[in-house]
C-alpha cells in the first residue's frame, strides 16, 4: 500500500510540475522525508529554454541581513549524471540539454551549533520540523533572478506548511508552492511542523500567528493578546494595510545563551528564539520592529540600490540609519503608545541604546556595511540610530508645533514610494527634509547625541543613585558559564567563592543541581540565588568528580539605579503631545 501511494504521489507531482509551465519556469521537487546526515535532497528541473553549460548560482547574501551568508561550498553537494559538481564562488556549472534535463543535491542545515537557529537558517528535524529559507536551498541560473519557481513538497501527512507563498495542496502529502521570481521566493520562508495557531483581524487586515518548536513557551493565543494593541496603534498611522500578514515563531531549547533573531519579509516575519527567553517586552518589540519594516522601510520605502538588490555582488546605500535606526525607535515608541511601556520604561530603553552606542558616520558605515569594519559597527544602526530617530522626532514636533511627528513623515513617504517606485539615493535626504520640515540633515559626519539633554527636553531629569540591598550569594570572585558541547550541557565555573575555599580549589566546575543538569532555567540558583536553601551539587575539581552540599550567604550590597523625575519641560504642549497626554 505504501509503495502504491508513493507511485501515485510521484505521478501527481510529475503531471503537475510540468503541466502548463512557461519555458522559463524553474521546477523543484523536495521530499521532506529524504533528509539524512548529508542534508535535505533537492531535485531541480531547469527552464526548458536553457541550453549548454550554465551556472547555477547561490546568493552571497539577501536583503535584510547585511552580512554574508554561510558558504554554500560547505552546505551543498550537487550531482548531475552521477557526477559531483564542484562549487566555485557559490556557483555550480551544470549542463542543460535533452539528456541532462535535471540535477539534484543535498543541502545541509545552515545552523551554527554555537549560535543556535537564526531566522535566516535552514533547519531540519526529520518528520517533525523543517525551516526552509530558500537562499540556502535554491539558486538561480546565470544572473537571471526573474524566472518563476514551482516547488513541489512531499511531506508527512501530519505536517502543515506555513508560508506566504501561493499554495496548492494536491493530496494529504503533496503541496505545490509558486513564486514569481527569486526575490519573491527568498522573501517567503516555508516552515513545516505541527503548529499552534491563532488569527485576528484589525480593520481589513488579517493577521495569522503560527508557533512551531520542540519546546514552545509562548502559545499563539498569548502572542495574539500581546500583539493586538501595538499593531492597532501602528495601523492608525499607516495608510498601507496588509490584506494578510503572518507571524511565524520557532522555539528550540539549546545549551547556548538565550537569544532571539528575526527577519522581516513583505508578508511575513520569522522569529527564532531560545526557550529560556522570557522577556515579553523584547519579544513583542522585535515582532513590531519587523512589522514596521513591512509597512515602512526598507520593504516599501527604499532606494533603487536596495530595490534592485544584487545577490552576487551586494551593495548597500547610505540609509541604514533610516532602515534600522528609525524602525527600532518607532518600535519602542509603539510600545509606549500602546501603554506596554510606561514613560520610565521608554526612557530606560532609550538609555540602554545610549549606553551601547558609538559615534559613527552613518553614510560611510552604511555604504561599507559588508566590510569587516562595517560589520563591527553594524549594531550602532540600532542603538545610535534609534537615538538619532528620537532626536528627529522631537525636531519634527517642534518645527510643526506639535502637528506632525516622525510617524506622519513615514506615512507621507509611504504614500510617495513603494517597491514599484523606489526613491533616488542621491536626493532622498533633501526629500526627507522637505517632508519633515527639518532644515539640515547631515549624516556624513560622526553623530554625537546628548541623551541627557534629550531626556531633559522630554520633561525628565535623570539621576543615578546608590542603594543598599540584601542578596544571597556564594561570594564568587568570578563566575563563568561553560558550554560543554561534548556533553551537550551547560556548566558553571566558580572562582574565589566560599565553595572554592571550602574545597581548597582554585576552580570548581558545577554540572548538576539537585540531580538535574544545569540549564538556563535552574542556573540562577547558583548565579543569583533567591533563598538560602541547601543544594546538592555535582562538581568537578581537576579530574575528580564529587557531590557536595552548599548554601549561599546573605549579605548587604550597594547597587545603582536610575531615577527619573519630572521637570518643568513636561508641562509644555509639545512634550505632552509626545507622551500622548
């Protein structure tokens, strides 16, 4: 019976893949059940109008990542006519003729075990979860990224595919997806699994939430409750409205540090996070950040350089401060407008950006973002960039006497530009100034922003004060978190603690607490204990492993905190407009 079903399935695919396709269509067949140590098997049928020796190319990077992708040389093993084809500069030389009308390859997962699953990765957990980011799975021929794609997916009948690609389901084990071109393809990741879902509507916009993961902490319904009000606030500003938009969340436990990475797409956002990540404000803030990309920049408002993205020799324009800095600021402001953030929460968040910011030349750094120096400075487009955007917002409010803010400027630019009408990178600064009323906007010098002045202008004085508090501690001089990849577990190393003194050991490595391996959930019992409960610890000193009993001490410690107090500026009309009062 299984054999018969397989034959019928392959017949359905053969009939569908090659039926009514134009000569330029790239047909693909991927069997999710064919995944092993070599990777996921991909079968490609080139356009019928291609003849001779042809280069099959993979991108160096994709829009929105601003860094090079992992080398396809280590990820792709391509064969044609039982011969392995070498990868040279992310390209494979294949033959297209009446005999050699297809080729296949295995694509490995791109996940770096030391970093964890990112939103631009491919990831496979056989018969359970598949993250298919197409830039690691499919290429294009010669330099042509305009050909359409038809992709047939063979899957376990329990699994459901989530994507914004056009979809046709042929049977309970076969799905067909189509993309109009390569850019459309890579902007629509496909996730297979057994999702927890929720949906809701704001005006005429339909929002879908799909949560997939081996250990999902936040349910789709909970994420829905967290997202509704911020999205509602955003759509009050935006003239552009999505008909359908999907938020896809993937969670996975790992022994690395908790983190979160997301990547925006025109009709969806993929968020990958560590299951120990428990900060809902950051979680929702990142989701809103990616959605702002989708309604404003760079997915709708962008230059001709970004619009005509070169996958082989990528270039960036001078506007990363606009694409990332303004977006980051507007996401923080949205949490304030939604009352998720208090005024003090907002100021603390911006203060954090100030603490991690450097004075950089926005134009020069942005244009050279793919260089080593540019990569080192990239985070400043979020930190320094969001401070710069806040400064712009206040200036716009002052120039307009409180009648216009940065959201209004973005909305006006949104109506002027679109993916079909990019802005001119040589004249956009002048256009931004004309729309915003700002007299002079210079991004060609190092930006130095005085956050204390900005907070004062917003009606708050900032004071750092010390205070005494009681804490439980093991009095460790140094504590190191050790990722033991051989044992696939987390360990904690103590130096100079009470335990070191008791055991007369310079270094103690702790691997278990009360019989349980250390992880990112229980490690706080050692690093930040909340009581003096006695713990049984499995420790290693040198080559010797032993179990000991341990209790933390209660001590007094001085800490610092930021205190915000209102000043007379808070009473001014423009400041009240800013704080929505």
